[in-house]
C-alpha cells in the first residue's frame, strides 16, 4: 500500500513538472501577446512552482530551462548579446524571489486559494469599472 502511494505522489509531481515545463516553452518565446505568441508567464509559473514543488532543485531546473530557451531563440535580427547583459542577472534574481515568495506562501498556515481568489476577483472587478 505504501509503495502505491509513493508511485501516485511521484506521478503527480511528474505531471506538475511536465505542465510547468510545457507552459514555459509555450510562453517564453515572446514578452508580448500577439496572434502567434502568448505573453511570458515565467513569473507566475515559478511562483506556482514555489507553492507546489518547494525543492530548490526544481528552481534550478526552471532557471536553466529559461536561460536555454532565451539562448536558443534570440529575437529576429539581434544577437544573444542583446539578451544576456547585466539586466538578465536581475531577471534571474527576480525569478528566484518569485519562487521564494511562492514557497513562503505555500508553507503559511493562512494560505488559502479561496482567499486570494476573492482578492483577485475584487481587484479585477474594480479594474473593469474604470
């Protein structure tokens, strides 16, 4: 029985990591919404990874994945030196902070998706009125 539970937990983790990886590949190509590309969602995905995965090895996996995607897909007409500059280090640090914030909120006893969903609904309904 314990072995079956272990397999189920690993299967959930593999599915979660696969989904996060898929969405990073899907959204990492462009920072703007166009008819062909979705906007970059790496901050949100790393935040969700911090809540759900919590292990730093997965943070390093997603950071390396985002660096490899950026290296292999530079914008048209520009070389990689445009992307990889000192500001890119700040971007990686902000991804790390996003992961830490998700990890902190995931461990918090006050964390409830229903509470944050309610706050988000209030914010979006207020923004829609403007």
